[in-house]
């Protein structure tokens, strides 16, 4: 059993993941999310493109050079997947999204505090999100401050304490935000023909690791406890494939997908589960060379950042915030330039996050908060 306990000003919260070795028969629902896995023979070693199976995105075989997958845009999925999701009235796991309280208990701040998924340079977001901030100010009639929070824990704590009014939570953090901070997810980003991201297992191109089974006994980096593709999904999906994190291999938390990717590229880790879209950005910026990296496992697409509002705001402010996301086209702006996604679409937490809740249910995640 693995525990994590984080503290900040005014609140601490704790979640527990009970790792179990899951048989294929006992985890059929979650195993079905795994998508594509590497060849179990583990015979391939990397070198040139000729050393890899012929690439066919309709029938993918692994391992593959990361550059091959990125050039084919295999790091994202299709928006059609959203339309095929079974509608759910309530989340399968944890609490439903909270309702707005009665008028006497509502928040009506002069300044709206906004934040997004933390990165190593959160201050840079002020420029990236300027178009959205401008529209949010126009729709609400309030000034908007971009708050450079540096961790998912800080985001959750700030919204729970009503110091944060609208934010983008990372995929795996969204259920924690709903259950601990009372967040209301309402939108995520897409682009034409692209939706979501995938969990990839990344290693060096010349590594002897050529399949998921090969990571047993290796030195592996995970991201952080709440990260979907960096921890929660690997615990559930890898276990259903017969490789249980914490049992069949030891791992350490790197703190970010960027750290995991750079660590693999530098040889600090033998492999790492990472978010495919983060690798795309790292390769696009020249921070890593995708010709020197390979992918031995890919999941099906997951939803991306869940943009969420504090439901304790007045209905008028919530409506303005939602409108600033959903009723504007951000194609051609700094937002699309950075994320390659220039459109926000409405989401339903119970439906669109069901795949994530399946994973967290399989991991028996507890959402807890203790006042201090």
C-alpha cells in the first residue's frame, strides 16, 4: 500500500492507493482501455527505422520510434470517441458535481482568480491565456488575475478555500478536485480531428526494453500520485497486463511529465509512462530528439485538462466564465499555438471522465481531506 500526505496553508489531504495484482479476468473493464501493447516476445532492439515493425495506425505494432508516432499524429485521438461514450447520470465512483449553494452562501468576488495545470514555468501562462482572460473579463464584468500555482495540490487547496475561482485541472486530478474541492468541470480543449492524449511507455531507442513486460525489474519513473497517465492509469492498466507497479518494478515520482521524458532521454530512468502530448511539445521545442526515443506501449485516448469553475460563485459569474470558454473561437491565438487546440467543448463529468473514474475505482482511490 502506498500513501501520500500533502500539507499546505490551512488544509492537508490524503489519498491512498491499494496496489493489487489484477488478473485479466478480474479487470476486464479496465483492461479494455489499454489499447495497444508491445510485442511480448521482447526480441526487438532499436537502432534504425528498419529495426521496427512496419507502421500502420489502423493496426499498430510496437515498439516504434517516437518520431514515427508523432509524425503520424498518433499522440492524439479522434473527437468521435466523445460522441460514442455512454451517457451517465451519476459518476460511477466518488461524489457527483456539487450544486450551487443558496444566495446567502454564494461568492461574488471583485477579482476572479484563474489558474491552469502547473508546469515548470507557470508565469509563462499569463501570456498564453491572455485571449481567454480578456473574454472572461468581458463576459463577467470583473477583472481576472492569472494565479501561477505550482502544483495540483495547491490548485485543489486554493479552490477548496475559495481562493481560486476557475482553473484547468490535469486529467487525473479532476476527480480529486470534484471530491475534495467541490469543483465543477465544464469544458476541455479539442481541435479539428484531434481529441485527448495517450499514455505511452517511453524508453531510449536502443534500449533492450521492447514490450510492457520488459519493464519488470527496471528503474522506472512515474509522475505523481494524482497523475492519470503518469501513475493512476499505469497502476490499473499495467497490472491487468501482468506487470504491477510497486510489485514487479519499483518507481520514483519525477514530479512532472517533462522531468520523466528528459530523465529517460538522459538515461536517468530506463523507462517511464508519460502523456503523449507532453512528449509532442518536448520534441517540437527541441528539448528531446524523438529519433532517439521509442514507445513500447500505448493506451487508447484519455480526456485532456478539465476546465472547472468554483460552483460557489454566483450563477451569473459562472455563466460568464463558461461563456468565455465555450462561445469563442481560439483558433490562431496563443492558446492554440501552445496546445494545438483552439476550441473548448462542453463536458459532462460523469460521462466524459468515466474512463478515469474506472481507473481510480480499480485502484481503490480514497478522496479524503482533513482540516488543520
